[in-house]
C-alpha cells in the first residue's frame, strides 16, 4: 500500500542526503550519496514532471562505488523556476553544467531519464570536454531539431541516408543497429536507451 511504499522510500533516502546550491536563477535542490567514494562522479536527471526523489532507489545502488548527484531540474520539485518562461533545451543543458560548476565537478558521467535524457544529451553536446559518458534512458521523440521538423513537413518519408544516427532514431529509423565504432561512440538498443563514451 501507499504507506509501505512511503516508508521504503524514507529508508532509502536515509543514505541519500539533500542540499541546496545557488545558481543565477535561485536555489536548486539536489540529492547526493557516495561522496566519499573514489569513482567518477555521476549526475542524474529525472523525468519531467517529477523530481530527483524518483531517482533515490537507483542512487542508493550506484553510490556504492562513486559519488552520485541528482538535482531537481529548474522548475521542478523544490528548485527555483527557470529565468525564462520559454526556456529551451540549450538553456536547461547549460544549467546542468552550471550546477556541476557550483559543486566544483569538472568531468562527470551523466544519466538522463525521459525528458531528463534530452537535457542530458544537450549537456553532453555543449559540455563534450566534461561529460565522460552518457546514459540516455527512455529516449523518445520529444524535442525535434528544427531542420528535421521542416523536412518532415515537406517530405513525410525520411531519407535515412541523409540523416544523422540521432535524427534516424527520431524519425523512426533503425534504432538497434548503431554501434560505437560506426557512429562516434553511440550505442543504441531496442529498449529506447543508448549509451555514449568518449
């Protein structure tokens, strides 16, 4: 029942601590665990709508070997709102890099779930010298690049030869055939997840 689930979450949260950090927009709530571990830090991004609370069970497991941080993204959970009501994915990606800066984390691994996955991808693109690896969990065609939308409007059948592997996945192309050697470090699977290492 609901009370039992709540008690289990509270028990899990006992090893996962909470804190606030200041960004330009205001205070951001984050959860952390395993900060005494030697492994590379991992930053985790939650589903939207949602908060980092949903990541606590996974944080507990992953923090056994590494420091793990999960923030309530701007406008979610107990974090402040974004600076702009029409903030785009680039803005949210930048906010993750600024969060890492505030915690004095230089290089890190990144995990994103659903919409958090799209923010993680943008963060990895703009912070490619800092993001060591990326786990995109539950990726779905949510944020379409403008040129892909324009092509779809004029040609509903995609020309898969002209699209990048990411655009192919967004256009419903082969999602399971990507390999790290063929496509610059991307690996995809049929369960809508992929990982990236460089």
